């Protein structure tokens, strides 16, 4: 089965672009969709994060409402994890103060200095399946609070592994102002305290970006990385994300674009990514789904979800598996024709749809 729907169009609701959707099924069965709204560029200051709910697996949604703003800053990279056997949910996001921006009195038109653009990562806790939330707490990712170091980076999709440890992948900008480094924050006390793992460096331009891990068996994780090499890179951990093997290039073609991995209830692994090789960040199409039945060694089943042309994009997507086994995908559909815009679209499919492609 496969259904594809338009969720919200860029230009509606006072925003030209909607991006970075994150769908997530909560412990009480509701599904939440969180996404960013901005004008002209994703670095726009004074943007917003919206949320809505579905109780019928994405057929209908509650009206979008503003979840979060940060006056004078940019909020993004919002993501969640449920803690097993409880109604507890952890929520993470990034708040960024971009430096070197030129302002035409209507919108931020360019960002010149990411290396000095300070980002802060926050966590909030809900004990009642995202109905109420604690006050935010900052996670000190690199010791920048104690040492005054600039930090520009962001959290990726967290997960609680079999041991109970919570792992929070993140990427940050190296001091050279160009290369990215991947790492993992880990917590063994339900998110109360966090420790940083060692850095993962990939020797290609712009380095290791946007790690996406899956746990194949207890403490054994497999991770893919976005790179600028024309292919995804991979690494594995055998100690619950504390240490990782030397990264190596896969044969999976990709532009410089975000992949997403998900361990399914069947034990198979799902990969959703842009499947054309390129050393640039385009073309970001087609958007492809692949299934591995052998622990991410091979990807025997592949099927394109959607495709595009030119500089249009199908990317910056989020995936979750619903309790009935179907996969809910939310994606950003960027239209490059000026004035540019970006929509949010949703797709629901199952493993059989991928296998029968």
C-alpha cells in the first residue's frame, strides 16, 4: 500500500518555506508532526516550529499550531524519543544565533559566518506522553559553556537502545569553519546527565555529516553518514555507541543530502535517501526507499517514492513506523523556481510496497 498527500504548501500561513518535518508516534498512540517554518532561507531569524496531531495514522490532522519560537534566534532540528515502558518522552531542539547576516529589513538574505554562529541544544521532558513539558535544560555538547568555545551543530534523531541507554547523534562544525564532525551524546539515567563520545571524522570535503544509526542487536549499531563524496559512508559500534570503527565509503550513491535509517518491527532495516551520486548537494531526487534483510550488509529491495527535476528537492525527511507496521514519512518538497517555496508532504507505505517495486 502507498498513499501520498500534500500537508501544507509553502506560502500559506505567512511563511514561504516549511522544512524538516519530524513525525513521531507517542506512547499513548497519538502521532505528532513537528516542522519548521521560515521566510526565504532556513537561517531566517525569528522563525517558528509548528505541531499537529493525528489519531487515524495520518488520514487527518489537527490544525497546525505554533509549538516554539525564539525571538532573535532560529529554532530547528526538533526531535523526540520515547522511553520504553513509560509515558516519558524527551524532546530535543537547536536554537541558533546566526552571525554575519545581512538584512534587507524584511528577511535575512545571507549568512556569511557559520563558524561564529552559536548554537545551543536543549532538552525538555514530558512524563505524560507529550501533554505537558518540563522547563528546558541546555545540553553542553562540547564544553562550550565552561570554556567559551563556539559551537555550531545540531541534534539528529535520538533512540533508546536495548540496554536502556539513550543515544543522541549530532554533528558540529570543526574549528576550521568548513569540515563537520559527527559524535554521539549518551545518557544512562533517562536523560538526566549526558556524556560525549569521541569524534568521527571522514576525510572528504565537509567531513562527516548527519549520522543516522540503527541497533542491529544488543549494543551492536550500524550508522550511515551524509558526505560530499558522492556516496554514503558507514561505521559500526559494538559497545552501545561509545566507540566506533573507522568510517569507510559504501557503494550507496548519494548527493550531499541527509539519509534516514529505521529498524523495523520485522527486524529489517529501512533506508530512505536521495539515490543519485553527486559531490554537490543536488540533485536531491529521487527520494528512494530500500530494505535490508541482512543487517544493512546489502539492500535487496529498492523503490522510488517520488522524483523531481533540476534544482527542486525531495529531502530533509523524517520517518516513523506506526503501531500497525506501516511507515509514515514526512518530507520537505522544495521548489527552486523563484520566489522559492517549500511544502510538507506525507507518504504512508509498508514493507510489501517496497519489496514489490
